[in-house]
C-alpha cells in the first residue's frame, strides 16, 4: 500500500481544479497503506474496504462524515471522489502514478510513500 497525492481530476470529461484538503491545507490524498482498505482526505474524507483485481477497484461500503464544508468546491470534490470509488473504477499503476477511471471521470494521483 501507499499514500497518494491527488494531482488531477476529470469530471464528466472536464478537468477541474484539485482543491486542498480542509484539515491539512495541502493537496488531498488517497491512502492504501492499510491492507484491504482505502481512505481519502478532503472536507469530510472517507474510508472503506477495498479489493483490487482484474484491473478494477471495488470499494464498499464507503463511510464518511457528513459535515457541511465551508468551501463548496471542496464538498463537490469529496462527492466526486466518493462517487468514483463507488463506481468500481478501472485502476492502473504505472511507476509512481495511480489512475482511477470510470467513463468520462478520472482521478490521477502521485505516490508519496
């Protein structure tokens, strides 16, 4: 497992800016260091069981807090990440780059550790 910094988000075919996580003030992260789980940071963040196989990521159920975020872009980003993870995205890792893709949605992250 690794910790990944989210560097690119494509929502319905349109690239959108990555918004810094609320608690850290830094780029949001995806954490796969705990075997069989995945988590992400943002305003609320989330965590769930994760299984990788046959080029797909199956996450279920994903749990997160439901706080109202001061930054609506950050709240939208949390919702996008949650939706993408729930959609059973295709997953690829090439070197230090993780890519999750579902139809016209894509998330790209760079390995930290």
